[in-house]
C-alpha cells in the first residue's frame, strides 16, 4: 500500500514538473520580481570581487533558486520543496531555461530601444 502511495505522489509530481518544463510562449510576459533580480545581481558582483563566505553563498544560491522559480507559473518555494529530488531537478532546469529566455528578451528589448 505504501509503495502505491509513493508511486501516485511521484506521478503527480512528475506531471507538475512537465507542466512547468517549458517557459511561457510569450517571453515578454516573463518578469521576475525586481528585488530578486537586484539581490542576485549583488551576489554576482560580490562573487566577482572576492570569495564568498559559506553563509553568503547559501543566501545567493537561495536567491537564484527563487529567481528561477519566479519565472515558472504555479510554482513557488513551498511547492518546489515538497517535490521529490528528481522532479525538483527538472523544475530547476525549467526555471533556468526561463531565466535564460528572460535575459535574452531583456537584452533584445534594450538593444532595440537604443536603435531609436
């Protein structure tokens, strides 16, 4: 009976991960919260200046995760941490892809604004 429950939970989590595995078709709709973008930007600058302490690295890693999750519809940290590790890896990868797409779109928009 326990194995059946585990399989059901895993299947449900896998379906959820598949639902968030691709960023939305309209990349211009992707807008992470500015406080996460700014916070993670500070982490990048700090890491380029000097080695980070363990505590700083943990905070920055958490910010990066929240930034990726913010770009996935219907996904938040509580839901993410409840997922099995294999599914969390898939969701994290989907968030990474969404973040890359958001960065590409942002650079394209900035480039286009400079042309006019």
